[in-house]
C-alpha cells in the first residue's frame, strides 16, 4: 500500500496523461454541443412574418399598393 501512492502520483502528474485528459474533455464538450445544437431562424425572416401578420390584422381598408378599396378620395 505504501508503494501505491508514489505510483499514482507519478501517473497523475505525467504530462502525457494530463494532455490526453484535457483533449478528451474538449472532445466530449464539442460532441454534446453538436448533439444539442438547434439552428436559429434568421432575424429578417422573423421580422417579415411579423409585418405580414400586422398588415393582415390591421384591416384599415387600404390595399398593399396604398390605394383605398372604396374608390373615394382620401385627403
């Protein structure tokens, strides 16, 4: 049992073991990132959808080209 501690200390302080452990941790973090990655929608598309829903819900009697549906003069 007395001879076990110096062996463990020499193994844990070996630069090859430390480097291998760091590389394994980095690879595992990257693998978990890839597994949980979700693609985000572009912001332009979200704004477009928001504007389209506003135009549909406004119902001001005006066409998309800026003319009134009633045919009367707007001042």
